[in-house]
C-alpha cells in the first residue's frame, strides 16, 4: 500500500487545524500596551514660592548743607559713599501662562522679603565758607541702608526647548521699600561734640528685565531658575543737627538702588 498520499493528507490536515487555532490562542495571550509620552500643557494659572541671593548696589551722592539757609557746605567725594546691598531673598509668585504651539506667553507678579543691606560714611572736611566744618573737627555722616522688600509685575515670553522645558525673557515694573538711617556727628563752634540720627523709609517704583528657564517635571509641577536686574531709581533722605546748639549742619543723601538677583522657584499649575 502506498502511504505517501495518506501522509500528505495527514500533514495538510494538521496544518489547517493549527492555522484555525492560532487566532484563538493569540486572543488568549495579553498584548503589551504601548506607553504614551505625557502631553505637556503650559496653559493655566499657577502659584509658587522662590528663594535666592541678590547682589545690590547703592550709588550715593552725599551733600552737607546749612539747614537755616539751604546752602551747600560740602559734598562727599564721588564714589566714596557707594556700597553693596547684598543679601538673601525669599518670596512667592502667582501668574498665568498661555501656550500657542511652541511659544508660551505669560504674566507674573511676585513679592520678595530681602536681607539686603549696606553701610558707608561721608565726611565734611576742612573749613567751608559759610559752614561749621573745622580742620581736625570733622562732621561725619554714617549711612546704613536696607532694601526691606520689593516686588515686580512682569510679562514673560518663552519658547519650548523641549515639551517639558521653556526658556524665556521677562520684563516689566518693579517697586520696593528702602530704609535709610543717617547718624550725623559734629562739633559746635566751641568744639563740643554733638550728634543726631535720622531714619526714613521710602517706597519707589522702577523697572526690571531678565531671563530664565522652567521645567515641568510632572503634569502640574514646575521648577525654575531666573535672573533679574532691578532698578528702583533714586531715593532721598536727610538728617539735621539741632540748631539750638549753634551748629547749623545737615546731611542729604541721594541713593540710586540697583539690584542683580538669581533665584530658584517651584510652581503648582492649576
């Protein structure tokens, strides 16, 4: 008996059975689900905190004057009363972002507490026409200034460096309060020492500009690092020795306050 046809029929039957069973077997085997990359959406309101360090500068012009007549007695040498206003800072921010394709536009406001302060001194030397500065008996103004707090209101425009990272430029208005203490010490015409301290707090508005980068490390949380230059303009303060002592002497200080700061922050996006 020739078994070749029978063998071929048996082989074909097994192949047909295997092919018909394959879909059912495949249906029973779990298939891996592809992991989709999260979609980063920058649009929305956010709120956060920040902290950093600031390198400030107070450029001062100190003038000694006669309070009775208002006439200038002497001026401190140029640059001799300038000083740094360095210190840490901490605060919070709130803002809104709007994303259009690869661009992110925003508006942000913040408020900062700072520990920035600096001090200097100025001397009214020698004999001055119409004034009480005497050789060897100098009148000295000791200055101490502190940037107590400041805030900004800025626009932001950024570009996606990656779906989860933006780099941006920012700029707008700045405002803050500077406290100035002046300790003025001198001598009466008879050589008796006398002194007085004047203090004032001035709030000024100015401008700011800077740049930064922000990273969305999870869907609703971002971290940022930022540089800002802040200019609060010029602040004027003065102190006057009592005229009852026979010493007509006052000191006026014009201070231009500038700031360079670097800070990091964390935001939560709603």
